């Protein structure tokens, strides 16, 4: 178990090295203070996975370094039930002049392994890393992917209670990434805890029990992964907005009548799902036609409005999304106070399950899916249950791509 309470960390930033000496001699301040973390608290139970997300500079790396003992916090306390290992930055704890075998011993000792433990697991580590003859060569001859292989092999065999997984895995090839993920999954099934730092939001929503959103060193959100990821993506939309009217972000899980992101100038009056017989529905059989009709009202002039639609599964994964700009449509400008009916028709070639509908409205596009103004964006506006079509082929995945096959 990991229990973190009130962790804070600040760094002194100097313009040049000599300012440190001037500060000591003259007893005047020649630095600025960067507050990397402020009052961070969370709990990860045994066997749980915590996803940590946030933009660059949010404090993710600093938090991981504190948890793994690389840095000491200025304030707060941690309760750890065992050893934490993982990959922080490639080369951390390695000596580039030593061989791979020599680094196994040195790095494993830094992780707290005894001489007997290192000797017992050395061959297993070497076999897992799959470096061949390079295991006897100095690390300065290794590629970044080879260093990652060695670092991961040592960390996963150090009997940790908690394993840290971050973007360092991204430098490996696809084969070794899959091998690492299998090892991590087996570690989790044995009751180990995992801290997952990733920019892959689908991985966070699928693999994690909880998620932590950091911004400028503070906890912006903490809880259900799907809601925390939605909050993070709302922050990204907020940054992309360039309109005169500021965007308001409503935390996911709050009032369903409010959009996740919006300026208040566009309102969704109604959203209705219909089947092929034009009957309002909330359930449909797979392979049938689905009609989605949105009534949208604007209180201001929209010079180049565009309308988007999305369908998400129960994990919050987007299985389909598009907008009128991506469909090469050019909707007419809208006058202030006008209402428009936007209708999408599509075949629900989806696997059986529960899905939700997303609607977005933007103005003045400047690229695929990018708009100067994000006027309205909301998830889970309507729920749709897709039932099994007994007359259709059986398949796994998100949707039916209607394959054909020839055997000669």
C-alpha cells in the first residue's frame, strides 16, 4: 500500500551558477522559487493501479522521484508497505562505462536487493532483457531501447510492492513493450500496486482503478479514471479556445445539463435517438440504422459553425467521432437567437454493449478537428444499448467492418 499525505516540493532556480555563491556571501536572494508540488495526497491499495496524468510541467516526474526515493519532499509524509521500483528516466542509476552485467549488480543494489538476491536472479534478468552478447558491453554502446530493456528487467525482478510505469517504455520496440505489459499484468495479478504515468488516455481508463490529475503541482482532480480523463481533456480544449468569450469547465460527474466545456453562447435544446422507423429509442439491435438529432440554439452570430458527434463505450473509449468539417460540409452561418436541427444518420455496426453520445459545436475551423472557438462540448448526453443481431456474423472488437474472405 502507498499512502501519501500533504507532499510538497519546491526548487530554487538560479539564473547562473555564480548566483549561488553570491547569495551565500551577500546574504541576499538571487533565486526564484518554483513550487513543483503542493499538498499532494492519495492512497493506492495493494493490487490497485493509479493513473497519473497532466500536461508537461505538471509535477508528475517530481512526484515519482519522491516516491522512489530519488528526491526528498519538503513537507508531507509517505507510508510504503514495500519497495517501489520502475522506470523514471533512462539511465537513472546506471554507469555508462560499465557493462550490462556490472550494471545489473550496481543498479539492483541501489534498489535494495542483497548480494544473494542479485546472484539468484541475474540469469533471469539477463534472459528477460534479451540483449545477447551486448550484456558484456559497456552501456555507452547501447541504444535507448536497449537501456530500457535492461532497466525494466532489473526493476521488475526486484520484488517490488509497487511498480512505476511511465513513458520510458515508449522507446522500446513493439515486441518488448508487449512483453513488458504482460510482466506488469502478471505483477498486478500477484497483488502488486502500479503507478501508471501515461499520455495514452485509453490505457488510463482501461487499466486504472483511480486516476490523479496534476496541474502546476496541485491535485486538480482525483477519482474515477473516466471522469478524471474527461476533466483533463476539457483542460486541453480550454487551452485550444481562442474566442473572446472565456470557456467554462464543468467537472465531470456534476450536473448533466451542463456541458463539459462551453462558453454559454450555445445551448443544446434537445437530443433524440431514432430507429429506422423514426421511433424515439434508447436501445437498438446491432447493424440497424441509427438517427441522432440535436436541436442547437445560439445566442450570438456564428460565422463558420461546425457540429460534431461521437460515440463512446462504457470505458469512455471513443469508438467513432467526426464533425461536419471532417465530412467536408460547410454549414450556413447562424444568426443570433437562431436554432438549428443537426441530424446524423449512421449504421450501428457496433458490438453489443452500452454506449453514450457526445456532441460538440465549434466555430472557425483551422485544421482537422481544430476550431478557434470551442463553444459546446459534452459527453454522455444520451445512452444507447446495442443488442446482439443474431443474423450477423460473430466478431470481437468495437464494430463490424463487414469483411469478406476468399479461399483458393
